[in-house]
C-alpha cells in the first residue's frame, strides 16, 4: 500500500504508528502459531509407540593361539511394536510461539515545538505545546545546510516462548494392564 510522503508528523503519532506496527506483527505471529497448531492436529503420522529390548546373558568363544577363551557378556534383542496412526500434535510435535520481547525505536528527525491554541465546545481557549518531527532529506540539507543523519532504525527482538497451556491438550492415560487401573494426566 503506497502513500504520500509526509513533510512532518506529531512525534506522538509517529511513535504510535510504529508501536501499532509491532502490535500487528505480534498478532500475525500468534495467528500463524495457532494455524500451525490446527494443521498439526489434522496431520496424521505413523508412530512406533514402544520398543522392547530384552537383555540376555550370552557367552562366546574367542579364539586365541593354541585354543580359545570363553567370554561372558550380554546380548540385547530389540523389537518394535506395530505403528500407530495419530495426529502430529498427539505425537508431541507442537508449534513454536514467538513474542516480541524488546523493541527499540531510534528516529533521527528534525524537531520543532509549536504552540497550539484550541477552542473547546464551550468557547474556552487553551494554549499548549506540541512536538513535531520531520525527516531530513537531501533538499532540506542542501537548502538549509542542515546536517543530521536522517536514518531511522527500528530494532525488534523476537524470542520463542512456550506454547500457551490452553493450546496444548491434556493427555489422559488409563492403564488397565495391572491389577488396579492407573490414570495419569499430563498437561
């Protein structure tokens, strides 16, 4: 979306506009993470839920010059359970949520303070001061011999944060394998 170049803008409006842009960026990050969460919940994957390892005693004969030596040890035999189809979310794949943890706004502008007179609806008059900022471009610099670094810098730090607890479903496990069934709830 293209717009017109502004010659000046109240400083409060300028800072508000940058802050609003950061807030819109945070909202987009949050919505993307929630959309990823929904996609993971709807993506089937095959998972091997269990691998069984059986350790048994084993002996072996090691040949040496003039005979052999019996060595004791262990043998591990592994077997996997049949794959189970579940959603990627159920398999433990969760989206990453990000958050703007810091934002630094550095603006180098030409500042002007102006007196403003306002008239209220009751006819009363008030006088106040308002700061205005304007960019310094090559025309301003050449016309008025005004020297300033006219660059603007916006630095934002985005860091991953844990998924909100309400977006990760609780897992309720009911184990009926023993004498007494056990229930485990993991948030």
